[in-house]
């Protein structure tokens, strides 16, 4: 019998290692019915089940092992701790704590059990016993980094930042090479001393440059630094950050801009560049000087991975593109070294041009020259490999090549396939857009679209899907219930009672960044993502497949027609959509009718006060009679850049969205825009029977600033206070108001 049982157990453990859960469960069923009386074997199988994510089976095995251990002793402390951990994962916290208690009684020195009991208390919202346990675990295991970090996190959560900082300082002596401690110290210091936080984050990255948490933390400090110290030493740091897919590029805007402008070869042209921007006059430099000014690895990497928010740098890129076009179409023979040099610049510039949707200024010479290039390729593209490659590259800096019949045949040529950077460019500019076009017919139409405003909005996003995003920073896997508890103090640690697989509606999914982020973060969720625009949805579908996200259903629909949808949702997210509708409150009411009685809703609405620069721009556009075609958007941008510094519309040039065509059109040219105030939100909530649960703030500094201003509002839900706070801090909702609500409890009673 022993051999048979050992074989069954070994097979089960092997299946678990290979993530073959169903096969493993069959073996475990045989093991549990075998009559075997050695508890240790069940314990080992339970560990394998738990590590494979089969928590339910692990609990059965741990319970079986415990039942076969009538007189547990110190050696069995780990068994009870394992069972407790499994119950904690299942959120059966009372039972988890009872098993932790037994584990600790058997072995009072079991620091892991004490630490984990503290975390279970924390999950319950019982901070005091949690803190006692974590202090005790830290004293028992002073070298355990996990225990140290848990204790520090709880001290910070309890507003004991100074105590947490001292704890980390003391332990940094014991662990000088531990990057996590530096990150935690940076997190504490960033509120009052961004420069000191910067030093710790930078040290963390040096200690562990592949750690995505370190890279994200480091990138997020740059917007808080008025000026980065020792900017000349930042080149390698920026290359590392720009090469990572773990960060959001907008955090690097300021530092990349500072770095490029500080390069001697670029800096010497800044006065002329500024004059050119302010006067709308062309800059007079030769191609050699421009190449010298742009010859920087950070700039070339930035062109591939971010949008550069700077009028002078944009002006230099425009000049390089124009001069390079002139050189290529001139008919003069370009020497091999120059061809190679130009290709080095043109590949990233072509990618940048595509993702900014060819927003750079274009004069009459350029339009004629680009026309001649199109004719050249339509006629069969004769010439040397260098000539064909350079002509294609410069053309792809001006036009969407996938729209031309020659693209498919041309891009199949060996001269392109044999060059990795060219193959990558073809994938981005030709293959992926064609995949999106082909997917239009596969998109399910959930409702009709009849409203005039909805039709106009749809047309805008069919022409310019927004936003065109590339990378999605990794998110930790959680659940909506756990995440809401961490975000909303008003819940006081009590998780919403969502089912295991909550139904989620993303109303206005755009190009998919929001639903795909949610699908990755909350894999248990069943997500329906809708939008008006087929072009936006097809972009989202391609990105979802690329990222291997499968728990999203996409469909075309108008929010105003969703009343006929025979479905209800536990979570509804609608950010940046209602304010583009003819009647935002009417659309909001439709969504409320789709929300389960115990559901939660996340809403995003433009702020009247936060968008004063946008209002000034819209007035400027109306006054100058600009339309929303690409040439008019380009000319409008040029005039906005040239405005006097004190003009309120001039501030728009600091927006990230000003530097991409679709984003710029969405920002200041949108066919429909409503703006809200806190008072209007309060009125809408009252009319719709909704309870305000709290804002999601883009800038973390505003959370502590609000708490300092209104210390009595511990849940941060007093909207009268928020109205005062916004008057005092007009930038707090510059992006939009983003907040959570639910149906009022008293109305459901």
C-alpha cells in the first residue's frame, strides 16, 4: 500500500508543478480515499496544491493532516500555519486567525506565523493587533526583509511615517544592498523632500536595475522634481527607463526634455529655436548642424517610446525631416556613411511620426516632394537598396503607408525583411493597421447609434482613435473588492460583497487601455467593453490579443441605447465619456439602471476650473475659425505656440495631449464638451440617488495636502470641502474628476 500511496502522491505533486490542476485533483481524490494514516504526506501534497493555486484542495489536505495529528507539538506549527494561510487567501479570516493562534502556541518563536497573523488582522481592519504582531515578528526575525517591509507599510498606513523612516534607516545598516528598503524610504520622503527620495529611488535602481517596481518608483519621482541635480549624469538612467515597458512615459516628460535641451550641441541653438517658435519663421540651419544637435541616444530612444512635450525640440525634428526629405529627393548620390547615419535617425522618427499621427508642420515643398515619392513607389520603386530604404523611411515620416496599394508588395521585399529595425517599422505602420481594418466586421453591434451628437463623436474617433498607446505597465493581480478597500477609506476595511466573477461594464472603452488594464489587474472579472467607434474597438481588440487578455467582450454601442440591454453589472466604469454626450446626466442615469443594487460605479468628468486653459483654447479656435482637419490643427498649434506667455491659452503647450493628433483633437477640438463643478456633481448624485465614496487623484501629493487641510474628513468624502480645496488648488482635477459612487443605502432599504 505504501508504494501505491507514494506513487499517487508523487503523481499529484508532479501534476501541480505542471499546473495540471484537474489531473492533480483526481490523484488527490484517490489519496484521500486511500485510508493512509501518515499526516505528513497529506501536508506535503497540500503545499503543492497551495503553490499551484488550488487553495480549496490544499485546505482539504491540511485538514486531513491535522485530523491525523491528535497531539500536535512544536514540529507541527508549520502545518497549522499553512492551513491558516490557505484560509486567509480564501478570506475566511476568523478561521485563519484561529489556526495561526494554534501555530504560535505550538511554537511561540515562529516569526512567519506571527507575521502572517498580523497580515490577517490587517485584512480584517484590526490594525492594533496587526501592529503588535508585526513588531514581535520583526524582533524575532530582524533579518527577514518581508517582515520588515510589512511592518513599515503598516506604520505608514497608520500615519506613523517618521517611525517607519527610522525603522528603515536602522535596518538599512543591516541590509545596505537591499533595493526594497530604498524604495520604501523614497516613498516616505517624496512628500517633503523629493530630492532625498530621488537619491533613494536611484540607488534602488542601481542595486537592482531589472526590478520593475524600482523602475516605476524611480520614474514617478521626476514630475515632483523642479530640477534634476547633475542632469549631465542622467543619460544611462534615462536609457534604462526608456527601454522598460514597466513605466508610463508621461512621468519622464520633464526629465527627458531637460536632458535633451541641456546637451551642448542642442543648447546652442535654443535661442534661435525659441525665436522660430514664437515668430512662426523657419529656422536656418544646414543638415549637418541639425544632425549634430539631435545626435543623442536618449533622444533616439525617446522618439520610439514616448511623446516629447517641447515646442523647440519639435521644431528641430521638423527641420531635420524637411532637410532630409530635400536631400533624398534631390537626386544627388548619398554616400554610404551618410545613408547609414540618416537611417539611424529616420527609423525612430518614422515611429514617432506614426504614433503622433503626422502632427509635425508640413510646407508646400514637403507636400509636393511626398507626392513625388508616392508616385515613385507606385511606379515600382527602382534603385539601390539604400535608395529604396531611405525613400520609404522618409515617406513613412509623412504618411500612413498602409493606405497605399504599394505598401503590401513593397514591405515584402527582402531588403526590408533582412533589416530588423525595418521589419519592426513595417509591423507597426503596415501590418498592425491592416489587422485593425480587417477586424471591423468581427465587432458585435450591441445597440444602434441614432443620436446626432453620438454620430458626430463616433465620426471623430473613427478618423482619430484615441489614445494611441503602445505599452501597458504591469499591474499587480488583485480583485475589485480588495482594490476598492485600499482606495476608499469610507469602506473602513470592509470589502464589497461581489460574486467570485463580477460582471463589469466599461462604458466608452476607447482604444482599450482601461479595460485591458482592468482585465489584467482583475482576472476574475467578466468585462464588457463598449464604444461608439469601430476604429477604437479594433485597436483595443488587437492590443488585447497582443497582451493575451481573454476576459473582455468588445462591442459597439451607444450608452443612451443601453437601456435595452438585458444585463446588470457589479462594477461600471465610465471615465471621460459622459461629458461628450448631449445630456451627460441622462447617460449617467442609463448606467445607474444597469448597476446592481450593491454595485459600484467609477465616473470621470471634466472640471470647469481644471480646464481653464482648454476653455481659452476653444475660444481661440472659435475666434480664428479653425476646423478639425489635420492642416487646420497643425496651423492652430503653430499659432498657440507663438502666443505671449501670459495668454491663458498658451498653457496648453504643456499638455501631453497637445503633441499627438488624435489627443490634441480630443483635448481642444472635440465636437462636444460639457464641464462640471463639484456643485453640479453633488446635484447629479442627489438626483440619481448615488452616494459619493471618494476621488481617485492623479497626483498623490494632493491626498496628503487635502488631509492636512481638512483633518476631520478622515474618509475624504465631504464634497463641500473638495469644492473649497479645488478653488485653492485649481490643478487638482486638471485631467478630470474621477470618483467612485454606489447607490444610496437608505434608498435600497
